[in-house]
């Protein structure tokens, strides 16, 4: 059973969800430590990011000096996604 394609697919999706959850928790802890409270709207935007985008955000937030840096970063991601959909 462990060799079946369906089993492997389920296992992979579970691992991806776990990885994303860990990344989200770490990033939210880092942002909360740096900026105190994070607005629910901003938190929701972060929760919609892919694992790759979360990893990029984790690196970028080291350079953020203000809350507006985070807002601008997320806006740029949204704009890039909108341009890809066009």
C-alpha cells in the first residue's frame, strides 16, 4: 500500500501542509516580535501565500524596519500574482 500512487500523493500533500503550517507559525512569531500586533487583514494575506512565498517573506522580513515595509511587500506579491493571471 505504501507504494501506491494515491498513498504517496496523500502523504506528500500532508507533508506540504505541515511544512506550510510550520512556516506560518514561525513567520507570525517573528512579525509579532518585531511589530507587536499584526492586523487580521495582514495575517490573512500571509496565510494565503505559498510555501515558496512564505520562505521568501521569512528572508525579506529581516530587512523590514517598519510595518509599512510588510504591507508594501505583500502588495507587491499581490500585484505580481495579478499580472501573472492576466
